[in-house]
C-alpha cells in the first residue's frame, strides 16, 4: 500500500467524525449545547444556594433575646459551670 492511498483511507475514515464535529454549521455540534445547559443549571443552583444561605443568616440573627440569667441557667444545665458559679452569677446580676 502506498503512502498516498493510506492517507486517502484515513481521510475517508475520518469523514464521519468531521461531519459530527461540524454538524448543523456549529463546531462540535450539540456537545457545547449540553455544556452550556449544565453551566446554566450550575449557575442558578449557586444563585439559589447563596440566596438561601444569606436568608438563613439574616433570619438566624434575630433570635429571642435571652437574659443573662437565662444564659447562666443554660450553661448550668449543660454542665459548663458549677452550681456555685451559677449562684455567684445570679448574685451579681441581682
């Protein structure tokens, strides 16, 4: 087999691939449409996630105000402070 006929065979075998790449006048055909669609989905998912995060941060900061004595009671219940420390805090707050 001569070199020119080998090149011809390769070129003929590659024609269907070239046709797929330049289908409908667009380079790479529908492949980039799929990538664009996925980027669209990722973009809007990120926007929605950011909005949800920001909303939770804003809403989460408006908790019911607790008195210092309530906080001390919670710390006592969790075992962070002893009963003596709680009584000392209670005396200081009164």
